[in-house]
């Protein structure tokens, strides 16, 4: 187990204890916003959730687990504390379905960022990850108009958003018709007319392993054309590996999310582009919806169970404006 993983687990434990022990106004509605890890992405979501909590006058606990077990414990703790609603990004939705159904019996339950469509959750807030994957595939085509060999790097394959995001990339590169239910096994080499997907490397949310995966891809495939990082921390890990190998620019980088190193890489030209979500809105809208559900507000789900917050492509021509807005939301400007 790496020091980083231990530190992440410690942070998660501190977050859980702190949320359990802090004083809460018994007259306020209480909601738990549970992420699927500890990352800068979730710091943005936390800011949005807290902003909504302040505006609505409700209590919001943001909980960031370091593992599947941490997430289970946090959900159980939230129910024990009697929260009125929970928004969660499930780490392993298929195997968590029974547990999530138990949570849904005790409190209003919605998902965000990554869905658990077979569970009894009331709604999902986020983007269409399959279509976002196709947006990412479009960026790869821009970076490599003549084609090439590509390695995909991702945290976990168990998450609903991971599977769909990865498949969207593959289908776009192979010019397939849209089919979110299609699944290409991650261990296979997938050959298209112009683009070959060499494989998919997972890291289990371990940042050290994410960098090691990028290094391994370079070692095993010296003529690789591009690496694609599908979790927020993957593009920075790829940047570090390429810098150490002296291959910045020689190997194209396309990413996901808005890590500061990724955005700086776009500015410098080291990264072609990234597909960003809107984690601030995920947090904000999750708390707003939970509060409507708790109040049994008519029309809370008037738009259906899928509340779409579309993704967007960030390139060199729009990264400055995007980053300026991001800093404002985080209170850094």
C-alpha cells in the first residue's frame, strides 16, 4: 500500500469523524454529499454543495471516501445520523445495489457523477458519460488527424461513468454508431481503420500507480501516439511520465476533467485538450434537489430522473476563460 493511499484513507477517516462529531442545528434539514474519492474534482463539487447549503439554510456534510469500504461506512453513518437525504457517486454500482436500496428506504437518495441505474435512487445528476467519451474521442482525432495508437488510462472500470466514458472514446475513434450498452473488454487490442486502442490500464484511484501505468505504456509501446487520461488525476500523471521520458509533444495527451496541471498543460501545449464536467453544479444541484425531495415539492422531478449537466471540450483557445471562472468558484481570485 502506498503512502499516498494511506494518506488518502486517513483524510477520508478524518472527514467521516469530523462530519459525525460536529454540532448540527436540529432544526435544519441535513444532507450528505458522498463522493467516490479524494481529488481536486471533488473540492469543486464540495464548494457547490456548500454554496447551496448556505443559500437554502440547510446542513450539508461532504464526505470523501478513500475506498469502497469507506464509502459504505460513510453511507451507513449518514443513515445512523438521520440525514434527510443523500447524494452519492457509487464506486461499484452493480455490487452496491442492495446496499443503495437500503439507503433509499431510510432517506431520499440520488446519484451524481456516476449512476446506479438499477438501484432505487430517485434521480441522477450529471452528464451523459457515453457522449462525453465521444467528445473526448473527437479531441483525439484533432490531435492525431492521420491516426495512431492510443492507450487509455482510468481509475476503475466498475463505475458506471467509467465504463460508458471509455466506451464512448472507443466508439468515436472507430466511427461506430452510438450504443451506450456496447462493451469492449479492456484487455483487448481494438483495431480500427485509423486508430488502434492498445489497451486500458486501471489504477484503482492510486496516484502512484497511475504514473507507473503511464511509464509502463511508454516502455511497452515506444511508438505510442497518444495517451488518454479518463479520470481527473490521470492527465497530470501522464504529463509527469512524459516529462521524465523527454517525450512531451512527441506523445499526444488528451484528458478528462479540470485538474490544474491539465489546464496548465493545455496552456503550454503539452496537452491537446480535455473534456470537463461541472462538478460545482453537481454539488450545488444535488443539494437543491435533495431539499426539494425532502419538502415533497411538486415538480421536483419534472424533468425526469436524469438531470443533465452537459460536458464541454477545453482547448487552448478557451482554457484561459475557463480557468478564470474555475478559480472564482473556488475562491482563489
